[in-house]
């Protein structure tokens, strides 16, 4: 099994390095095929590992020693258990599909080879993140995906907005990663190790306040990666990257790393329900907060990005309330239908010459039937309609909230479920139905390549059927994760009905409201619309109260401290030496007699010093 | 008056000072060699006197080494001096400034 583990882990990096060989060249078709084949290899190896783990075997290997200093020992260790193998399957499956899809999507791009190199490097980092058997290895993967995300958001680096978005994402993640690093340091400091098995066994014996501090710091790291409030603004801006990147990184895999961290640290978070409750509350808040922003947005990808944010909130509610397997289940289901939704949006973008405003589309169903059907499947799954994947996972999260008697959380999520259905179908209606407004703007849409659609079809199938395996899934992951006791058997059917009702209600409202195209522009002058379209003015607030003061502070530091103190003192040292040299160069007259005189002078000085010091030394000792 | 160690050391110091002044003041290369010899031998006096005072032969052995080194130094130095004189016709120190930067 070790061999399969190594294949699953290292096949993507081989692909990335291979693509990097052709990095500076224009499109080389073989790069796309080789990287896709290697990611597929990784998928096959992960499937073999899934079989092994299902048979009860947990694969744990130590590749080599990484850091060994005194008592501090960290190996390059990898572990494949129930949670990891689920993550590996999700990552490699979505990656394979996105790679194949990208062959078509990036067809005419100059950076074709570079794109595949970055994309495969991302998959490798993600595999390190999920497979590592210690926190430090996870952190390396964590940073790796951050770097690849930066590279890919800023892939079209000649665009000012893309580089800005890339930097924003990177810097926000840096802030969170600092907290995460502190969490890891604290873990080592209080438990003496960063290996999962050691710290989870140790966690119950250490001081509770220390444990809570560790939990909070690790969660701040998770907040950055999973774009939770207040570090959420980067995710919507990250949509500047190519759409396959949004599908893979900013929907299916990287942004769920935060949820993965909380699930992975389940034994620790189980010991501190107060932190868990905070996580759940924040999750519920973000779920609603993001959904409201998605209601009015006029950018296809940003709507889906807010939806991702909202669904991540759902996952955190489940994870925070101790229903770790539910969070993992929703993570998996969400990865499938959200990646599908993004890839569909990519097809629409391709058809519309990169136009993203659904108001300028309309009636695309006639020209893009397959894409439309795939996106409708994904949206129905996202809305949580029986019997698609989203129904099972989202319903369970609501049940979790209800079961713990957290009625406020439940209510928030319930309303959000309605909003989710509404904005998903607003998007569908504006894009695919109604009047063919794109004709007024001179677009000539066309369906995407056949193989791109074929590549998407497995996701569509999974978006439909993933929920049907709930019982097998529960049995499988609860071998490792704690089980969750539901106290809702008496109201289960009512909850399901109520949730489905609001989801259906949202869909129907959207269809009725948008059946004739976009609403009149009258209500765009209303306060609520303005707040939502401006993302609650949070980017402006950040700009005004954080970025501007920071810039001014940096200016002061640059002009006052750096230039007047640091630079000046360094310059002073240099000029002193220069002037001394200038003043003493007369000594080097080349005359032997003068040199001998200087030699004698030096001798006298040294002798005097030697005598003076020895006298002083004797005086002190004596 | 008995001659003590101090007398020898004073003699050594005086000779050293003479040698040092010679090294600094003289412009003739040959005179410079003489001054160097005086320096070396002043040290030899010091070595021999202290060696005798402590009854330890090491100092005297060292003095012999210095004599040998001084002899070889002078032998090489005089050879170079003669060669220099043949080539330039002068052994004035102030004329030897080809190394001036």
C-alpha cells in the first residue's frame, strides 16, 4: 500500500515539473495530456487506498526525517485514514476533471503550459495538506496551496485587477497563517509534539485555557483559508483567476482546507465546546451574510463565490457543533456540485467572450442546452432538493443545529437555505431563460467543446447520487470521527419538509420574479440594494480604516525611520571609513624610511598598550 | 660596584634605542643594516643576561639562534645591496620608491 500512497502523493508534482520544463514556451498540447494523465494516476492510486482503508487498513509511512533537534522530532510522515482518503478522493477526482476541462478552456491561452504546471503543483500541495500526519506537514501543504492560489489568481498578471486580487488573497491568508503558526507553536510548547496521534492523546491532560487558546489560533488559520468573516473579501476577488481555478481551488478543495483542519482536530475541538459554539455561530453568520450578498450581485462567478462562502459557513456550523462527519459529508457533496457549477459558468464565459454579467445574457438555453442542464442539476443540488446530494448533507446540518437546541442557528440556516435556492435560480433564470438580451450586445454564444462537457458529466452524476450513500459514508468515517447523537427523530420528517419547503419556495420565487428577465432598475436606488451590492461596504471600510492608515504608517516608517535613521547610520559608517582612508592615504608615500618610522610608531603604541593593560590587569587581580 | 642584571638590561635598552633611532634616521642602506645588527644584538644581551640570572640555558640558546639568523640575513641582504648598487649606482633609501602607489 505504501507504493500507492507515494504514487497518489507524487504523481501530481511529477506532472507539474514536466509542465514546468515547457513553461516559457507557447502551447504544447502534450503538457495538458501528461498532467491530466498523472492526476488520473493519482486518482486511481487514491481509489486503491480507499479500498484498503475500507478493509480497515490504515496506511502510515515515514518518508524521512525532516527536523530532528533535541526532543523536537518531525518526520515527513504521511497517513491515510478514513478522513484523509475521503479528502484525497475529492481532491483527485475534481482535479482530474478540472485538468481535462482546462485542456479545452485554456485552448487559446498563451500561458497554457504554465497553467498546467501551477495547477498540478496545487494538487500536490493539497495532497500534502490532507495526507500529512503532523501539523507542521499540514502547514507546509497549507502554504503550498496558498502560493499556488496566488500564482493562479494572478495568472493573467498583465491585468491590474488580477494581480491586486492575487496579492489580496495572499496577504489575507498570511494574516491567518500567522495565527495558525502560533497555534502550532503552542501545541508543541504545551504537548511536546506536533504529531496528530500524540497531540490528540495528550490534549485532554493539558490546561483547559491553553487548549482553548490553541483551538482559537488554529481556527483563525482555518478562517483565512476558508474565507470566513472578517477575512472573507479575498474569495470574491479571487474570481479574477481562470474559471477552472475557481472551480478547483476556490470552490472544491483549498477553501475547504479550513473545514478539514477542524475535522482533523476533532479530538481537540471535542474538548472545548465553547470554541465549537463560536465556530458554529460564525459559520451561521457567514452563511447568511454571504447569501445576502449573492442575492443582488451581477457577476456570474462572484455569485457562485458568495455561494461557496455561504456553504463553507454551513460546514463550520456542523463542525463547530461536533457533527464532524456531517461537515465532511457536506464538504464532499459541495465539492461536486460547486465545481460543476463553476465549470458551467466557465462554459458560459467562453460562449460570451468572458462577459460575466448575467443581465447581458438571457435565453442561452437554446444555444447551450447541455451546459444549462448541468448547471441546473448543480443548482438544484445546491438548493438542497430531494434526491440530489445537497439535500442530504444540508438537511443533516440543519438537523444538527436543531438537535443541539440551537434554534437561532437553525433559523439562520433555514432562512439561508431559502436564499440559496433563490440566488441559484436567479442566476439560472437570468442566464439561460427569458429574453435573448445578448443579441443587443452583439455576442455570438456557442456550446463548449464536447470533451469539456464529457469531463463535467461525472460531477453531474456525483452531484445527483452522492447523497444516496449517506449510511455507508457515516459507517465509514465514524470509525475515526466521533458519532453525533441526533435528538430529532420525533420531528425529523417535519424538519425535512420545512427545509424543502423553503428551498422550493426560493426556487419558485426566483423563477416567477425573473421569468421576464431582470427586474426594473428602480429598486437599485434603494438602501438595501446599495448595501448588498457594495458587500456591506466592508471592502471600503478595510480600504479606509486598515489599508490607508497602514499605508500612511508605512510612509512614515519609510521616510522618517528607514531613510533618516537606518539608512543614515549605515551611510555614516561607510563615509567614516571613506574619509579615514582619504585622510590617511598620505602615509603610503612609498618611501622606505617613512614606512620604517610608522612601523616604529606602531611598535611603540603596541608596547605601551601591552604595558598599560598588563599593569591594569595586575591591579585588578592583585 | 657589582654589575647586576639591571646594568645589562639598561645597556640592552640603550643599544636598542640607538638601533631604533638608526633605523629611523639613516638614509644609507648599509647603515640601516648596521642599525639592525645593533637592534638584534641588544636583544641578545638581554637574553644572555636574563638567562644567566635565572640559571636557565634557554635564553642563551635563543641568542645563538638570533646570531645565526642575523648572519644569514646580512649575507642575503648584502648580496642584494651589491646587486642594487650595480644596477642603480646608489643605495640611498629615498631613491627606492618604485613601490609607490
